[in-house]
């Protein structure tokens, strides 16, 4: 491979990661300033407008793509360019534990400005998934692939399993599959908001896809395989969802018009992510990965900057939103019930664009600093 091809191969990962970070920014701006129009999971079509529905649907892309790319990046770490392969387990274990610590401290405080309930959310789920990958990364690739597919495809069949608080197995199953409170009474309550089992399956599949991005892999062959994977996942989704066969808790129904019917068909469960949810998001993600490897522009360069320092961007945007919400609430009060909020969804999109521009330069500066150091604490951000 030429140096240009290697650069495009790696940069396409950062571009896609950057895209989902910006979409995540949109969703978090919505949660801050449009919470009076909160959406359920799956979304309630009777109370959710089409623009709000599709804004939220776009955000569904974020977690699956990011977790998949985390697994892919772990394989690249284990197989560095022009160097001997190395064991990724120590790095994965340390980074997983650091992510859990960040979730319990900086991330949780950024949402509320106080500690009342410890919500174990996406950073927690990624941390647990990295630890799980560390434990199985030495297995043969076919074994990791089989385990990943079994988890992603089979966890929907486990929905009948339920535990009541206080029963043996309740805490473990709440963490793995059913979101709920681990501790509901006391000074600090703890709630597992992101069931981790499906995300473990996704990170395993990202890891076994790594060889497609190996140094000796021809770009045309990689892109062809990714396109094939994209079509295969979306075709399987069309079959399973079209016939209401498997992969989603709620069946879709014919609605009053074509748009609402389509919205019902793609209205998937995120907590935990259903098989159909993962098929849709990763199917789109594979196609975007090919597009970004073939396309270089000012926009993709900006997205690559966001994707090159994702944890810095994540923490920075949460605290910026906390600051802005505190300022707006202090100036205008609770104008939407108990919340301060905007009147129109376009204001959410506008604020997202402004905040992305504001965050670009600090993220770029940190990214350059991180790459100059090439190690140390910055590698965890």
C-alpha cells in the first residue's frame, strides 16, 4: 500500500467517528434544550413529530458505530504498522477501567452539576465492553466472531428472562440486559441505563473485522467487502423487520400514511439495542466507511479532527452544555415547565452547528498535542 492509501484507510475511521460525535452533539443539545419534548424508547409516534423523530433516529447511529470502531481500533493497536503484533489486553483493561471511572465522576457530574443518581451510560458500556474484549482477545478469530454474532443475534431471544429487585441474579441481569436501578435508596442511587451485553457483541465484531484494515489489505478489496457487508445487513433487516419475524420487541403496523408507516418500521429499541437496531446502524456505518475512504474534502478533514480526540470532545461538549444551560436557565428561568427549553427544533440544529464550530479548535489543538506525545495519559482520550 502507498502512504496515501494507508492515510486514507486510517483517516476514514476517524472521519466516521467524527461524524457520529457531531450527531451525538445534536442529540445532547436536544436533551438539554428540548427535554420538554422528550422521546421514549422506542419513540411514541403519537407524540413525536417527524422532524424530532428523524433527529433522534440519526442519533441511533452513534453508539453502535462508535463501539464497533472501538473494537476495530483495538485490532489496529494489536497489529501496528511495520511492527510486530502485540497483546492488546493490558491496554484494553486499563482503558476500560479508566472509562468506567470517568463515567462515575466527570461524565455524571456534567449532566446534573451534582451527584444524586449515578447513571451508568454509554461510557460505562464501552468500558465494560473493552474489558470483555481484553478477556477474549487471545481466542482464535473464528471463536471471537462466533461469540459476537451469538450475542448480537441472540440477545433478543433472552427478553423473557426477568428478575425482580432483591432476587438472585437481578443485579447481574440488570447490568447485562435489563436497564434499571442497582441501588434505588440511599444517598446516591445507581442506575444501569445502558445494558452492556449487546455492546460486548458489537465490540467483538469490530475486533474481528480489523484484518480488513490491515496494512497489506488492498483498498478495493476492503471496500468491496464493506459494501457487501452493508447490503447483507440491510437485506437481513428488511427480511426480519418486513415480516415482523425477529429482532425487535414491538411489531410495526400500517399507519395512516406512508411516512408514519415508515417511521413505525424503523422505530427500534435502543435499551438494550435490538438486533434490528444494530443491523440498521452498522449497515449504514459500513457504507459510510467506504464513502469516507474514497472522499477527501474540507468537511471530512474537520470530521477527522473530531474523531481523532473523541473523549476530549465528549467531555468538553458535556461541560459546555452544562454551562450554557445554567446560563440560559439563570437568565430566563424555567420557561418549559420545570425546564428551560427552546421553542423550535431548528434552534437545536442551529446551536449544534455553533457548538461544533466552537469546539473544533480546542479539539484540534488537543489532537495535535496527543499525536506529538505519542503515549502517556493522552492515549486514553
